C-alpha cells in the first residue's frame, strides 16, 4: 500500500499551496463522481486506503487484489470484484498524496481501458469506462430442442479472465497508484466483436489484437464485448455455441462487428472450410440476418493481410477472393463495411519491409499476429472506418481521436504502452 505523509505545520510556498488547492478541487470532483456511481442499485465502492495487501480476492469475500498481486511500488497489480455478467460503469480515482502516478488500466483479458492516467503528488483524477463481463453459460434450450447450455471452450481458454464470474482490473505503468474503484451496472449499447485470433483479446504479452485496443477509443457510454477467439471460423462459431452466446445477450441498438476469413479459407480444415463466392458469403449473410432480427446493426470487417512483401515492397494478397466477397456482400445487402484489408496494406507498406516487423508479435517472426503497437494502429484503422461509414456510434468516439490515415501511421519508436505482467511464447491457436 502507498504510504501517506502526515500534515506538517511549516509555512507552505505559494506554489505548494496552489497545488494543494487544485488537488482538493480534483479530489472533491472525484468523490462526487464516486458517490454518484455508488448511489445506483448494485453499485460497490472500494477505498484502497482501507484495504491491506492481505485483502486478496476470494469467492467468499467477493472482492480483493488478485492473481497474487497487490499495490507495491512500480509493479502491476490486479483487483477483482465478483459480479453477475453484464456491463458496468467503472470509476477509478487515480493519485497519491506523496508521489506522482502514471497508470494504465486494462480490464478482463487485457482490454485497454485507460491509457496513461497521470497525476501529480496530492492530486486526484477520476476516469470512467465501461467493462463488459460474461461467463460461458448459454440459456439452455427448451425441452426436446437442440442446442446446449455452455460455450464450448478450447483448452487454452480455461481459466482466462474473460470467462469467469468477476470483473477484473489490471493496473500497469511505471507508477500505478489508485485511490478508489467504484462499479455500477449499466445498460448501454454494446459492440459485439466476433472473429479469430486477429480480433480476440490476446491474453499474453507480446501478442495483441485490435479488438482489445478498441475500448480505449470510446467514451464511457458504450460497451465492447469481444467474443472473438483464436482459431475460430464462422462454422465453429455456430457449432461451439459462441454465436448463441452473443445472440442471447444482443438487444436493439447494439452492433455486431464480423471479421472472419483467416481460418475459413483453409482447405486443410475441411470441417470449417467455406468457398469464397458461395458458402463464405452465405454464412456472412446468416450472421447479418441474426443481428438484424434483433434490431442490431451488423458491420462487416475485411481481414487484415499477412505481412508478405514482394520484391517491390508491396504486400501480396494471401486471402484470395475472400476480401472481395465481403465487399460484395456489404454492397449487395447494404451493410456497413470497414475495409481493414486495404487499410492494413497501406499501413504495412508505409512502414516498409524493414520496419513492418515491429508491428508483429514474436519480435516480428510472426507474419500474421500483432504486438501492442500493431494492434493499436489497426484499432485506429477500425475507428476511422466507423467514422468513414457514418455509423451512429461514431459520435461516441473519444475526443482525442483526431482521425487516422494508415498510409501515415504513428512511428513505432514513438509508441509506448505499459506492458502486462502475463507473458507467453506460445503461438495463438490456429496458427
């Protein structure tokens, strides 16, 4: 826990006095924000000054520091609260009485929520964001009806934070300091993401995908529920009851972002292979119809390309006719399209063969999956695509997003994101 300094009776300099006044004002604002959240039914408030390192999460306690961590110097730590599945407004008050803080927040399985909340000694800064929590249970089918009661998880998903019965926050950065956490259930529009390893919340450094970066770019008035998973296809999304899980939670006003192709195109996977111009388009249309039936808005996303340069420094198309098939369905069925295929080509070619590996996992040895930098840039492509498509949720994009041109990406050397403590060199499923 953070040490708290006692008040001293000596004279304060004008600058110090002013800083403390500002800190008091910010603290009052943060307290008001916390109390506002705490007034809602089902809300909970946790003052970290009242917790000890021994207050670890247990099912009986229902809250506490998690995964063998607690606030300790510059180390990352986790805090969890047992909650029913649903969406929650989380209010974190950052700061410390005696030292500056620099904190990045991720939720569940490394979803980026707050990028660098910085405070000065004595300052308090509140930040709100929305976290979607889910478990693997599916409403059971009626008597004698086909179906199942749970998503068929693969062995790598067992024990992941995104499938449990608690809301978990991960605090990273060079100086993570938190005063309090408040959570309250909310009903807000939800962006459901479905797809494969290039979309999913990758659980370990150095891997990352654009879906887990997306929450950072939205105001706290919409939830991002990332149901994508490594190795998945449209057929397996149905047979594994992943689509059933999404549809069981979908409501009018929600969005369904659909990005498949990396695995669907594999002829060596005969159980889930789909041909580009026939079954691939038919399955896309089935997913679109299911969303529209529930008055949700479907959005098609073409798969980003792999990092395969030709001798002229141009990206080769490794997806065949599949991106074109997505564009055809979008045009023929009047569905919004985010062309991540073309944007990723512009992004990789702007970096060039020598620099582009810096956007990919395994120190560039992986030509398909991305690291934090690559995932962040592709998320910005998706956000720009939302704006270009004039989707209604575009008004919920954060104010500090000024637009993005993938042909002029952020320089890799200028990108920093506080790393998560969990690391693995195991390649994503389906690779």
